[in-house]
């Protein structure tokens, strides 16, 4: 089942990629191949890979049936948690420059730790704040620019 | 003779106090992050790239190399103590290492891992020193067609050796090439696949892809395990980190054999460390007088694969430095780091910057020694990292990933790209699409297209140019052979599995 989805996705990606290749503006001066040739070649290679996958699936069709329906890789309950984490990361990225690294990172880390490391309030709070502050100063000392945001230092 | 002078001058560079410090720092940080479960060398190097932003290229690369082998070494600690290798190449170490730990010999397993890493690493660097010069001489004869076929070979080798399904590995390789075509085409100046997003004009930086796929993706996978409650148990470290005379006597030959296997496999492109350590394990079991002990805590089963794994690290540097072509995922990340510092590894680098190349190679001798000195007394400290609850560690890795990506251009849009790669990395893991081929082709894609177009321009559009020289023909032939390698490899893996079962 999973492999079938991968196969369909691969073919869709190849189709979209081919279409996008036609949109590349090209003025073929001094370069006989132009900017489109190599992408076209890759697109063909992806279709070959899809064909290989189909062949592999065909070869293993007996084994897949024997395995039965036991192997759904994604668990909806887990996916819900991960989706929330991903959205939370997105919010963190959106707030990073406005709030500054230290504030945004502490505020990002604490709820995540509270969820995945339940009950250890003090350890979680300390880890979140100390980590954010220490990495900020460490990277500033290394001349890496991080957003300062609302804090005066 | 001239080379000898360069090698000696290289020690002069490597022994400068500032470079000694960066070697130390690289080994130290590499080991620390490598110990963290699930974070392999590729992610470690990518995460630590921002640390080197303010440095001169020589020091930065010396530190990167330290991070690379430090991370390889750190992965074994995880394999021995929690039976979850940080990367595929430590899988064989986990078999007997974890059993030794369960039998109360965790200290000995860690010690033999440190000692065999040192010996194998040193043998590997000697090999690198010896092979580099003849290979660069050959590489100077390479034109665009030769480079194209060489990269083609590297990609077919990695596709056929990574993961369970060659088709999925090939899909991964081609996705990497596709991502590499995003951005302004250097030869014609035309934007390609940018969808009007200005951040895509310069293409997608490899750090974003690596941090997303390896670090953020791994965090998602670990959070899944935590949600399901399937995290493995850690074995407490008791007693001295040392081994008995008998254990040492049993380990010497496996270390030497593992070093040779590891180096040779490391030089060839492909899955590198994994194959090398499986072969070393199988070899040891074959020649052992008591094969029944394997799988129950045989010290040879740790010494051999560990040596192979570390000699492979040095071996993998050979094609990277001499040809500028990495043979796998983590060396591809190293190449990306080189390019970020404006340095193109390859034969010309040996001519133009002998100080840099030999300083780097010689620093690896020193780094291996440092790792040994560092690890025997400090291993207790590193092991503590394993006790940090995953619920604290995973969010921290997300924050470090954020710094890693943001520090490149200070652009939040690139953070979003990183997150998308993270989601993709998680999904790919779940559906068995290997990630290393994607990284390799993403890093090589740009150079590969350039060589392709240059070769075609030189030949006036005749594709025969790719079989126009003996080197090209050999490389094309090797590529075809490597496509059929999975069949041979399945046998080797079956041997490894049998070794594990019969144990």
C-alpha cells in the first residue's frame, strides 16, 4: 500500500517537474544545451526509477500479501501529536525575529518539554531558559547573528 | 620528496596552538553530539557548521574533520549502551557490544571501541597519506566528461547500496538532483523552478536540507517513539573503562583486519561504514576459534567492526580530497562545508593549497590521538548525556537546528524550508526511502550539471564523449556493475544476519 502511494507520488512529481521545465525561459546563446536539457534528463530518470519501483513491487507481490495489513507505518494518534509539534515549530519561526532568540526559544521549548517530559516543571523551565540564554551568548561570541528582539541585551 | 616536505609542513600547520585547539574542540563536540541517540555524523556536521562561521578555512575544516570522526566514534557509545546505533555503520557494534554491556563488561566494550578507533583511524590516515598523491596525479587528467561519469558512478553506487530497495534509493537520488536544479542557472542566468519565491533564487542550501532531513526528521521520529513509549533502556556503566589482558590479546588481530577492510571499502563510493563493519564482523566470526560466542558478547565482534567503521572514515576522505567527489552522505556534507568556505577539494587543491590539505590530513593523526586520550577518562561524562530525558533533549535539538539554519542568511523563510525537509525526512524514514543518496546528489547536482554541459559543449553535443576515454569507459562500466551490486550485497547481508542468528 505504502509503495503504491510512493509510486503515484513519484509519477506526479515527475509530471509536475516536466511541466515546470517548460516554463524555464531560455535564450540559447553559446550554450547548445540550454538550461532545460539537464532537468529533462532528470525527469526521465525519475520515471525510470518509478518503473523500477513498480518492478520491485511486482516481484514482491506474494510477500506483501503474506505480510497482510499488519504494517501501516503511520499511527493517527502519533500523527496528531507530530502535526501539533510541526505547527508549534512554525509559530516559533514566525515569532523568532519579533520576540528575539532568547524569549522566543524559551517560550518554544517550555511547552514542548512540559508535554514530552511531564511533571518535571522545574527541570523543564530551567533547561528551557538556561539553554536559550547560553546558546545566545555562545553564538554571539562566535560572531553568529541571532535576533535580539525585545530584550535590551 | 616534495610531498614529504608538504606532509611535514602540514604538521607545522596542524600543530599550531589554534589548530590544536580546534582539533580538540571538533573531536569533543563531535563526540558529544554523536553520542546523542539518533543524531548521526551528517546531522552533527551540519548542526555544528555555524560554530565555524567566524574562522579561517583551514581551522574550520580541521574542526569539521574532528567533528566528523568524533561523531563516528560517539555513535558507538550509543550502540553499546542502548543498543540503538546512531547510524547504520554501528549496527554490528551493537550486536556484541550491547551483550558485553549486559554481561557487566560495558567498560571493556567502550575501551576496546576507543582503542580500535584510534588504531584503525591512524592506519586509515596513513593510507590516506599514501594514496592521496598518486590519486591526485590521476585526477589531474580528468576533464568534464570524466568528472560527470565519476559522479554518475558515485550516485549509482550509493543508490544501489543504501537502504533495502534500490528503486527507492534511486528516487531519493533523483529528488536530490531535482532540488539541486532549483535556483538561477549559472550558465544562462535563467531562474529555474523558483516559483517566484526570492529565497529560492540562490537555490536551497545544503545545510537547510541536511539539518531538516537528518536532525528535525530524527526529532519527529524520536517523538513518535516517546509518544508510543517504545524508547529503549540504557545500561548503566559500572566499573573501570579498561580491558583485561586476555580481551586485548583477542582484539589485536581483529583491529588490524578491520582497519584494512574499512579503509578499502571507505575509498570506494557507496554505503561505506555499514558494509565495512558487516564484512569485518563476518570475517571475524569466520576466523574465530569460538564462533559460538559471537552475539553473546565476543570482544572480537566489537573490535573488528569498530576498527572497520573508523578506518572507513579516513578512507572516505580519499576520494573527497583527491577528486572532490564524496562517496556517501556524511562526506557529501563535508564537501558542502568545504564549498561554503570557498574551497573546492580536488587535485588542484593539492597543488595550490598544500598547507591546507596536509594541515587537514595531519590534524587527523593528532585528532585520533586526542579522541583516545579524551575518551578513556571522559567517557563517563559523555555517557551522562544519554541520561538526559528525551523530552528535554529533542526540543533542544530543534532549537539547535533553528540556529544552524538561521545563522546562514538570517532568513526565517529558510527556517520554513528546513521544517518542510524535516517533515519529509520523517516520512521518508517511515516508508524506507534512504536519505543519504538525496544529500549526496543535492551537493553534487550543481557540479554534475556543469560537467555535463561543459562536456557536451566541448564535444559539440555528441554524447559519445561520455565513453570517449579509457577513464570514462571504466567509470561507466563500474556504474553498471554497481547497479547489479544489490544482488551480491544481499548475500553479504544474509551472511551478517546468519552470523547474528547463529550467534
